[in-house]
C-alpha cells in the first residue's frame, strides 16, 4: 500500500474478503490511501475506470479471490476498451492453501488474463513491492491498460523488506515530423477525414481540429470508443461516427483518406447479414497521425501550424437553442432540451442510455461546456459506477449519470456508495421499461416479427422497476417524472443542491 | 434449441443481447423451451445452478458475449463447486466480425475456461447440433459440471441441417464389491468416520448411514460443500464438518480412518497462520467408498447390508423443541426458533446467511423435513438466484431464501424475476448491517484491533440498506421485523400465502 501511495495511487475502490484483511487493516496506518467501499465488485471496477478517465491517473480496485475478480470483469473489459489505466489488486489464498480444492480456489490469473496482458503473481513478500511497482507501471503504460496483481494472504501479512520503488509516469511521444508533413498533404486533398479519439478530445485538440477543418476542408469526426469528450457550447463539436454500419458508411461516403488521431479504423459494434464490419469505404486509406500511445493533441497543434491554419480565426457556430415545452407527457426530446438548458458548466456526464443516447446527446450539444464519458466496451452496467468514480475524482463538479433502466439494473449498487460518500451525482434513469435497443437488433438479425415469447425477453415492464424505491432503499433521494413540468421542476431542484439524487424519467 | 428440448433441457435463464436474437426468436417456434428473463447474468447463472440442484437435470443459461458471460462467472464458479450440471450458452459475434477489435470483442473461451473444462467453439452451422449435444453430454457427465458452448450470431441465423442428436443420461456406477467389504471392515474399527457428500444426502442414504453408525459405531458427518441436504425432524441429521479449521480438527480428533462417500478430505475455506489446511488429523487415512461420480446412496445401502445393520431398527431422536419468545428485540435465535416451528413440510431452503448460518441451521434441525441448499463455491450472491432456480424447478414447494444483507446485495435483481414469474419464494434478509464474518476473519488474519478506516470497509450501516424499499422497487411485497412478535406475525402471514415475499429481519 505504501508503494501505491508513493506513486500517487491514493484511492482504492473495494469489496474485500478474508484474504485481503491485512490490506484493509493497513488503511489505518497509511492515511494517504482512501478506501471506498462498494457493495459489488462490478461497481469497484467501473468506479476505478471513471476515476482514471477523469484524473488521467490510475484507478485502483481491490477484489476478493477469483470470483470477486470475476464480478469485476465486465467493467474491467469496459475500462480496457476505454484504455483507462486501472490496477486490479486481487487477494489470493495463503501460499500453503493453493494446493487444496477449497471452495473459493480458482485460477485467478486465468480470470485476470481475460482483460489484461499484465498479470503479476506474487510468490513471496520479498518481491511484493517490486511486483506492485511493475503493476503500477503496466497500468499506466500508454495508452493505458488494466494491470492485475495477485497477492496471497500470507504475503499480505508478512513484513515487506526494502525500499519503496517509484515509477516514472510515462510521457506521450510526439509523432515524427514526417508524419505531420504527410498528414498536412493529405488534409488538403478532397475526401479526407480526420478521426479523433483517445485523449485528443480535449478543448485544445478540438480547437486545433476546427482550425484544420476550416483551413483545409478535411472533415473531422469523433470515434465512438473513447474515454471522454469535451462538449457543449463554444467548443468545436464534430459529429461522432454513427452506431449502425449503414449510417456510418453513408457518413464516410466519398472518404479516400482517413487521418487517425489516437484512434483506429472504425468497425461496427456487431456484425450483420450482408454488411461489412469496417465502416469506411473499401478504397479509403488510413494514416496514423498519432497512434493510441502518442500525443494526439500535440500532433494536431503541429498539424495546425503546418497547414497554416489559425486557431484565432476559428469560428464556432453553436447549435440554435430549443425551447422547453411547458407541459405534456415526458419525451426524450423534453429531457434533452431541459438538460441542455440547465446543465451546469463543467459538469461530467456518464452516458449509458443505450437506445436513448443519440437523441439526448444531440440536444446536449447546446449545453454549457461539459465532459462526456461514453460507453466503451459495450458491457452494460458501466454508467453508474463510472459516474461514482468520476465524482470521487472531481468532488467540485456536478456529475450526471444518464442511464437506461435496463443497463442501470446491472450495477445499481453504485447508488449506495454515492449515498455513503455523499457524492454530487444526479442519476437520471431513462425508463422506457424495455431493452429497446433489442427491438431494433432483433429486426436487423433477420427476425421479421417478434413473437410474444421472444418479446417477453425484451420487455422489462412486468413488473415495472420502481427506481425511486430502489434509490431510497440505498439512501439516495429520488423522484419520478412522467410529465415535462415534473421533470423540469425536479431537474432544477436537483441541480440546485449538492449530493446524490435520482430522477426516474418515465418516457 | 431443438437439441436442447429433445434432451430435456426445457428452461433457459437468460439476459440476451444482439448476438442471441435468433435464439430468442426461436422461443416462439419451440414451445418446449421456457425462457426466464433475469436482469443480470449473475442471476441467470445462479438460477441455472438452483434448477439443476433441485431437478438433477441440467440447468441452462444464456449469456451475451464475453462480458455477459463474465457477469455469470461467480455463480458458475459456485455451480462448479456444487457439481451442478449447467449449460452455458454464449452468443459470439458473427464469424466475419471476429477479426475486428469491436467494443464487445473478447476471448469468450478464455472467460469460459475459468469455470469449465468443456468449452465448445462452434465454427459453422453444420456442426451446431452435434456441438450442442456434446455440451449437453459434458454438463451431465458425472458428477456434473459447467459446460459452455460459444455460438456465433451467423451460425444462429443459419438453417441447421441434419437430425437432432440425443444424448444418453449418465448412470452412477456402484463401487466394486471389494470396496464395500473394505469399508465394512473399517467401519468396525474405532476412530472411523464416514463423510457424506454429493448426491448422498438424501433420506435413503441418510437412513443407511444412521443404521451403519448405530451398528458399527463409525461416526457420520456431512461435508460442507454439497449441493443439497435432506434435513429436519425424523431424518438422521449428522453434524456438518465445522467451518473453522481449529473446530474441525477438534471435531475429527482421534479419527484414524475417514470413509468418503461422494466427498473428499475436508479442507478449510481459507488458510490461516500456523494452521493446517487439511481438517483431519495427520495420521487419519482416507478411503473412497464412493467417488464423486459413483453411486454413494447405493454404496451406503450395500454397506448397511454388509455390516448387518438394520434400517428398520434405526432410532432417530429429534432435537427437543424450543419455545418461541412472545416478544422482545429480534435475535438470530428468535428467527431460527420461529422458522423451525413454522417451516412447511418439503420446503426448500437456499442458505447464504454467512455469519448467521450456523445458528439458524442448528434451530432448523427441529423443523419439518425440508431440503437445504448450502453455499458451495463461497462466492457471495448465490442465495437469491439459487432460490429462484429452485422455485422454477419445484413450483409446488415453498422456497425460503435465508440471506445475509451483504451477500444479498450482490444479486438482488433476482427479486424482480421472482415477482415476474410469481414464484413462491420467501426471502428472509438477516440484516446485521455488517460484513460480520470479516470481524472474525480480520482477527484471524492477525489484526488485533480493527481501526476506524478498516472498520468502514466492513460496516454497511451507513446508509442502512432498506430492503423493503428495494424489494418493492422490484415488485416483491416486503415487511421489516425488528421485534420477535413482528417477525412471527410476518413469517406466519408470508407462509400462508403463495408468491414472492421478503422479510427484512433486523438483528
């Protein structure tokens, strides 16, 4: 734990068990590390991801043996796809107990390797500090990854000799000059797109991209699978690559060159009959201005200069504002319009609204500047834990979780930790009482009519989840909105106060 | 799905996604298979386990890609340790999509191998039916295991040629005569114990064991890690091996021979400083009367005969009944005494009460005959899903889930499916507002005093989870009991009615 603290890892999201008791006891000796208790490991893993996304430093989560880690894997998968640096500390049986088939015995390394190429098995206390340092280094190795360390209980309870190792923070390298030059040539050609991803979705990089677009005519787009995006009024807000491959191919129609900035060639979420998975035209060539582990922001600034583009001359035309309706049954549009009008500046939005996401985000383009954390690995149950982690990372900023009622049920336990830590998170559950995305996906898979028994596997209205009850059950104040006026009133009230709140927005 | 139906796999617990849409659509064509929707895959996996434990047939669960399976792994681990036959159907991307790093792309087989030695990757629709048949056979291969099959979406949406393969159900073999004879010799020696496990904890096997004990003086015990145990009045109820190794070693003091019946040498749950993991004396020899895949019940009956023991002469002395207190603050004893008095005959008890378990089960020895499903793999979050699966398997029997408030929060989504399917499950949450077992485990790990920051990782009282709210939020009627009279009244009322109920028993 001292090695973690000395290297700036100062928060650990945890749900410990017997094998981790000495680690937990050490919290009282090492005040630099803050333990945050979560009631399920999926919450720990997602919170570590959200914390890493907002701080740029490693998130850290503690798991109890193989099955504890197993419960965290889905959100570790999401963290991996977000390229978030996340340290997974996993307790193991005592070394002498490994030979037995005890109830909790399992191949922890096999669990860990499903989400990580970096898995350290600590065999003795002599090597613990160095193994921890390697894990810290591996997590933050660019562009960021999940790194796991497996620590037997007897190693935890033994005195660890030696110095506390320090790990150098990695620095993103600038791409070589020749790539800047080549990109400048490409940008001037017709049919060139610039696809921004990774850490390059910050205001600086976006301003550079805007200048390049206005100067060269190259069109800028945002990748889907990124950890966070600066958005809102006054910012350059390029379109995001569409979700469905038909739309994406239409979007990239005529593209001949794709300049990649900390991104990769976009592929569709799923494969479909008679549809390519690569979502750019076949003849389109991809060129890496900056790879995922390089400095995309610096590269875009250099490219701006090389193109003779002038950031001072960038004109951002904000989308026209939309008027809030005064009353009526609540719709997604009403939610989006109200949010856009009321979102506080520098808010953090954790978005996992699935079928409702596109429309909400369209409206949010009119909001005051905010940061938006999208879905990355597509494993639902990301939104609330990531919001939790972001709130721990940024206690002075309002966090909004835009959450589907289906995905929210995966890791609703996050609400409890929001209450316990009095985090400034407003959760908005978009309650359509359905895995609505599957209505679309069912048809896309070639099913022309959804029969009643299949429909029952998509319909979550029987019974309707009462999110207000669930939230209150975990100590979070909650309200339900079924009309425009209710939603506006509740949103206004929630944004005025600090602390955890939930609005169940029934559409 | 036709192969599943033809082989008696007629229930599938599921949370499907895009890749499984054609499988879901097939529910309308193949009415023999019932889809049961769960709001989280950990519930699906545990329900398949509970279903398998009660029917002896394979439980089946459907998962969406690697991360969906990941969410089920902890309860698949528990199923594996219970030796429950469970089929894990996992949807995969279309074959043409596998080459891409799509958001949900992951090594599904690697996830599956953490809990299963049987992982079928289906490469084409021509091999689907045979691969499914192999999976069905592997799951039910004695003594039962988790078997996974990974089915790409394009295989799901293609027409599958050929006949529907049928799989022969395996039959447990009787151990050879020489082992019966050897066990009979051992049973007569002083210092011999018989350890019963696996499927041998049924009334027939228990009666045989009672006769052997009374005839030979060999002492009978029950293994901890078993799938279900027939218990209650009129049944032979041997003691269970204690949880902590000191107690277990005391329990087996003087043991020289251990006759194993579908069980293994007991090992402790965890390793502790200066404590052996094997919980029998060093000099004690183990002898397998029946291995885990053999017929332990038949072996005990043969042993009874060989020993000249007479089942008709078995005298069972039931524990003396205990009087219910009329009033007062609720204690664990009050809960156990009331349950013992009111438990309906043939009830099924899913027990995951952790630190409260031993005392409750002691009282339940006085209850009307029931079946008890204990914790197996030790990964918390088993109790409610297993109760759900048992209720689907046995719709005519009352199911009681005895659940800790810590462990219950892992897979509380099970309550929603209990409401949706109107299952006759009474959930009793033992609310001590603490991971109380860790108080003990912390001290056992050598921590003499629990500091305030460590204590905060064990204390789940801030905020107190309002289980009544959580249950109502998922459509389950609920009540809180803080006094003896409340608990008795609520228990009586709940047992009179059919359908899902929850009592939050605050101790």
